C-alpha cells in the first residue's frame, strides 16, 4: 500500500486473534481504507478507517489483502 491510495479490504490472512484485533480497530473485509503514510524501510503504516487514523505495524498490515479502489 502506498500513501494516498484508497483500498478495499478483501481478506485478512491470519488466525482468530489477528482478526479480532483488527476487528477491534474497525478493520473488516469490504471496509475502505485510506493510506495516509507508508513508513520507510518496513516501518508502520498510517491508515484511516471509518474516519479514525490508525498506525499498523508492517507485519500486521501485510496480512491484510486489499484491492485498489476501482479494481485496478
């Protein structure tokens, strides 16, 4: 994911613990995410979901399968 992208969550690859944690942050399949900042050298991502800005570690973010808005 790159800064400025708008993406749709398609799947979360992980166990129930990861799904629960992301769900508690408001991230679910079919949600729209705005990528605010993509950290350098594998650093964290800043995203906006449901109007709330959230920081995600790169490892957690890599488990979220997304599609660029518009399908491309």
